[in-house]
């Protein structure tokens, strides 16, 4: 029986061990999609305790605690930090075979050199030791990032954000590059007219651009897009349920926007036409700046209406959807490719049934001189675990070129989440190593190890131009 989480954790062959330790382990990190708060980076803050840095805002852990029967008071409620941590510690032993068990102990090992298993018997010792360490300069946000060898990270930012915190970071002398990423979902989500108009009014104020017509809206978005570009942004991100590719005319879009600005609700046909228009226009903006566009699709969000009313979005009540997207995705891509305006693109699916469909879709629109212009993104959200990542890499290997894959990202709100890159790298090295042991690929460590290093870091560096 192997020891739990030793140096060869998840590496099940001598070739895998060599690939990881000699080629992958020391590669820097580019985390090109996360939800880290820029103000916490600019302030270089120290967190008070593990509850603050670990449990606050982490809906992965919240879902596990609810499944274990923990009362909401100890999850998102008014319990004290130590009470919440105690309930998480009681839950952890029962998360076996869930990635949370691995992530929890990887983070304790890598940041705090704690090899004890977290459970009710060790909870207070671990809480006290980490609380002491978190107060030290060595555990400031900047030093937590340095500890994981992070070179570049991109946050997630709305077009109406003033990016004040990013300006502070840029002027601070921090050697880690921190860039905004453009997330324009609110500009196209006209499902709720009242909320949408409130947002458009905010956007108009920030852009110093009156927004009455659809042309006004696009002018305001272009101004903000230009501003984001001036701040080093080179990535957009879209969180969509499905791809929108309805036929529309310009006059229809003008009428639809006038209707929604007049406070009237759109019917489903109007809403889909509007989203189709916006998705294309935003993609054209990205192409004009040579940005990379990312699409995270397929999530059914806020499914528990009672808890959504109580807690709001991103609180652990989302799940995998089963949207049929292939036809609309082809139409969307083909329209842009026909105009020669298809930007570099990363596609993330949350339904594992879409792996092979997307892996074949890439080949329809890849073209030189960009290697891997259209990417199948790393296993995302519910697929951000051993089986999900393995299946994604196997589909890409069989149907595309995994050698040009831009690799892992955290998609996280926690500064302790960067060992997920290590987790991914170990899984990847195990896949390649097993193929070497089986004689399915050459036992050439210079070749295979070079590809491993490319996936860890070099491909992303070249693809994004960092």
C-alpha cells in the first residue's frame, strides 16, 4: 500500500515520476482565469485565519458541508470563524474520493508544511498553527503567490469596473503580472429588464456615453474595451448557458434594444436574437485587439430559488446542464471565420458528454500561423477533478493535439488554490508516463518531457503573448 500523498502522489510508474519531478514540478504558473479579488492583491493583505482564506466564498466546500448535513448557520451564516472551521474539519474525513480531500491536504502541505490529516481531532491545532503563520509577512497575498511560483494571473472584471485596483498593482512594482480579463456577461443578459437597465445606466456613466440606442451601447463597450486593452487586458471570458446563433436583422436589434430600454420585457425570440447579436459583436471586438476569447458554457445556475433569494448567486446551487450546442457553435464560428474575425478561442464544457464533440470542433477552425488557435479548455468546475481532467486530455489527445494545449487554470476565489496546478501536472505526467511504460509512445524524455513543460507553461506563455 502506497503512503497517502507522498512525493509520488498520483504518479504510478517510474516514467511518470521522472516526468513530474524532472520536468513539470518546477515550471512557473500562468493562471489565466480566476476570480481573485484585485483589491486583496493590491493591498497585499494577510488573512486572519483559515476560515477567511479557505471557506469564505468557496461554494465547493459549501456543497460538501450541506451534503454532510451541516446547518447553513455554519456555512454562510453568522457562526464564528472557529465554529465554521470545526464543521469543515468534521466534514473533511467524509470527502474521501472527492477532489476536496486532495486539495485540502495539498494546500496544508504546500503552504503550511502540515502533513497531518484534517479531522476533528487535529482541527484546533491546525487552525492555531496556520493562524500564526497567516499573520506573518511570509503569508501575505504576494508571498503566497510567490510560494507557488506564479508569474502571471488574470482576474475576472466587468466592463463597468474602473480597474482602480489594477492600476495600483501595476504601479506597485510587483514582479508578478496581474491583468484584468473582460467579462461582459451583464451587457448581454437582458433576461431581467430592471436589472439590465440598471447595469446599462452604470455602464453609461463609466463610459461617459449616453446609451439610448444599440449603437450607443456598442460605442460604450468599445470605449471600455479600449480602456481594458490599455491596462494590459488580452483575454475575454463569457459565462453562457449555450451558444446563441439566431438569425437577426439590424433593424430588429435596434427595436429590441429600444424595447428593453423602455422597460418592457423581451419575449424568448427577441432575447435569443439580442444575445446572438451581442455575442458576435463582442467577438469582433476581441479579434480587433488580438485578444483570446474564452467561453464557459453549459451550467444551469441558481437552481434552488429559495436559497438564491436568501444568498444570491455563486453560493453552491449550480449544476451541469445538457444543452445541445454543436449546431449553434458551428454557425457562430463559421460566421466569424467567414469574416476573417475569429479570435483565438478557448472552449470550456461542463458536461463531460461534450468532450469529443468539442475536440473535433477545434479542427474545423484551427489555422496557422497560430498553433492550437481553438483550444479545448481544461476540465472546468465539476470536471476539475481526476476523472474530468483525464477524460478531457484523452479526448484532446485522440482528436487533436494535446502537445499544443495551454494547460491548467484555477477558476478560483482562493489564494490557496494554486496547488491545483500541481494536481493537474501530476495527473498529466501519469498519463504520459503510463503510455511510455506501455510502449505506446517513445521512451524519449527530451521529447515527452518537453511537451509536458509546454503544457505546464510554455504554450500558455506563447498563446497569450505574456
